[in-house]
């Protein structure tokens, strides 16, 4: 699954650690999602969308 997580985080000037704290996950989890090595659970995807104020489909897309 493709995602815009890195771009959205960079636009806000947040580090991976800052985003991880907002999401309640580890920095390694954020890194893995950004690198597209890990797809987040549906609840985490909803939390990510909420943190960025975007619909899920604006952040995640099928390849």
C-alpha cells in the first residue's frame, strides 16, 4: 500500500518521534509505515487520518 505519511509529516515539520508520540506508537512503527514495509491496522490508519485532518484515502492508496 502506498502512503503520503512522510510528505505530510515533513510539511508539518514533525520528526518521526513527534509523530509516533501523537499516534501512540514507536518511532520504528512510523519508519516502517513510511518505508511501506508495514501496513497500519485499520484503527491506526484512522488515527493517522485524524492527526493529519485528512480522509484515509488521501493518505493511503492501493498500488
